[in-house]
C-alpha cells in the first residue's frame, strides 16, 4: 500500500518552509527546470534548495543523506549537497524532506561540447577518492540503496524476465554471456563507499565543462563499488572509457560486474519493467556483446542512524569534528536527544 502524495508545487513548498523554517519564509521559491525521478526539487532563494520525495520508496534516502552528506562534504575534493535542515511531514505532505545548499552548474547530460576524456578522468578520480574514505559504520548496501552496492545477482530474476519479454528484440545469447561474466565474481574486500547513481544527470560541470559537483546520494552506501562504473556504457564516448577505467583504478572483475549492472538497467527499461523507481526507456536494441559497443540505450526506516547528526524541523548548525573516521550508528535514545527541539 502506497501513501497518497498530494500535488507537489511551489505553493506547498512555500507553506512547508513558512511553518517549519520561518527564517527562510521570505525567500522566493522556484521549481527546478529539470526534475529527477525520486524527488521534486525547488530552489529556495539564491543559496538553498528544497527536496521532497515523490513516493514512499524514496523516503529512506532523506535521513540517509542528512547523516552521510556532512561527512562526505568535509572529505571529498568535489562539491556535494550539504543539508542545512530536515523538514517534517506537514501541510498534507506525508514525508520528511530536506533543505540543501544550492550547487551551481550544468548537468553533464546537457553540457555542450563536453570533453569526454577529461570528464572521464575527473569522474574516475572522484570515485577513487570516495571509496578511499573510512566506511566503518556507514549504511551497508540494501533496500535503501535499491541494492546498489550488492552483488548484481540480486536482480537476476529481473534480467531473465526482461529477456523473456523482449524476445528477438535483443541478442539474448550475447546478453546472457555478459550477465554470466558479471555474476561469476564478487567483491571480496570490506565494503567501500559508493554513490549508487553516477549518471550524467547527477554530475555538474562549469561553463568550461569541468566537473564541479556530484549530487543525489539517495542510493549511496557501503559495499561493492562496481555499480558506479555504469557511466562507461551509458554516457561516455568509446575513447573515454579506457581513461575512466584507468582513473577509477578497479580490477577486471569489478568491470565485469559493472557491465552486468549496465545490462540489467538497459533490459528493464527496454522491457518497460522499471517500475516506480525510474521512467521507462525507449524500445531500442541494446548491443550486449563487444566492449566497445554503443551505450546501452521502504517505507521510512524509523530509529535507524548512520552516524552523523541531523536536525529536524530547524536549520542545521555547524558541528565539531572529533575524528576522521565515519562515526558508527548510535542508539535511538542518543538520536532522539540530538534531534529534539
């Protein structure tokens, strides 16, 4: 059973801000032109943005981003969204929601004359740094990450169902070979940080085409980083892929699993089985064989903490930093004491 969500518009955002964050109630609210799938985003003044989950399944990401992003923002060389407030359900809207610092830039998907090789090197370096950060106590891959960071076999049934549905529209034998290679290996080391949705719509560049920010950490977590390599097939030019591979610094097994993730996503979109998580794609024939092929065209978990302090119904204030390590989860009592107001 899904929670009924009212129309999300400027008027609703204005009411939520006015009642929960009166210090920002005089700031103008504007809908962001290019919306994502998981959240509706609105600009609040010049320096802030408001993000509201569009359905139940995206609600766990709100608390997770509130907990994780301050930690990552202090350690990554690239900009990431920083939460400054956590809103509560209200005004008929049933979910928690976030106020973030606004990040300027153009999504890579709409950048003009993007230098793919330079871009590939920049993204690869960011992902290498991300997975190098201490991850003990971080959110282990699971339902909250839509299983990004787990073994790709978690979606094996969906791959088979999509192949059955598509029939002769795809080269089934080639797809099955890619999938078999993907599930034949596994991440054998301790889990590392992954983003979970490294897509051109979540990468911001400046006017010169240089990478400036990585956004939308709703599917992030700690686990196998192979899911973050899918960009190699979904966006990068063939000449940029080896640059990306070198910059990322992962082994051939990780790349085999990454191809499996790319295949899964392409197949479910082509088969029209992407469900509520993502929009459906066009029915075009994916090329699953050669490495140089064209790009393949929970409800809220209450009481669970993932380490960083959060602020509910008020603006976040700057906090001290006691350690370079990611702080492990705390008890419900400690969490409630932190968040009381």
